[in-house]
C-alpha cells in the first residue's frame, strides 16, 4: 500500500468532530435495545411486579454510571479543537474498557448458565434500559450544540 493510499484510507475513518455526538447516541441506543431484547427473551414467563421492581433497581445505578460516561465523553468531544476526528473516538479509553469488561462478564455469565433466566431477564432489561436512556445525553447535546460557536467557527 502506498503512502497516498494509506492517507486516503485513514481519511475515510475521519468524521467532523461534531458528528461524534450522534454516533455516540446511536451506539448507546443500539446497545441498549440489544441488551433489553436479551432480557425480554430470557423472561421465563409473564413479568411480575417484583421483576419490574428488580429491573428498576438495576436501572438506577447503571443509569448513573452510563450518564457519567456519556457526560465525560460529550465534554471531551465538545472541547476537541479539531475539525475532524477518528470515527471511533466517541468514547475515551476508560469507556471502552468499562464496556469491554461488562460485555465479557455478561457473556461469561450467560454462557456459564450461572444465573437463572429470571435473573438474566430483570438484570439485562434494567441494564439495557439504562444504556438506552444514556443515549439521550449525547443526542440532546448534539441538538443543543448545533449552532454553538465552538463548532461553527471551525
């Protein structure tokens, strides 16, 4: 591969920095829906009030965690002075580590059949809902910053 081919291929992975916000929102939304669907499919029967309460108990702390990750990344993106950024830089390294550890742990628990289906159902439903709702932070931030001077001056 020549240097000019490498330059062109790396340019394909660059997006306007502002576009990282809707990319992040889409990732949060898609991940959330995917995890919720795992929880819904794992439900051994009809949802009970107890399972909904347990899902809510999972939702609240994970929403706090995910909102913190979303806020840190939105601030980092909005403070980025570059016009173009790497398409996957909507997360920082710590966020990628958190998500990777969570995905590996979740897959291991499901494969091991360590947790019964009803636990997977309420846990994944609450966790997925938290992921989904955390996506609103970068989405709303994108809408708010549409005409923000920091982005329009570039």
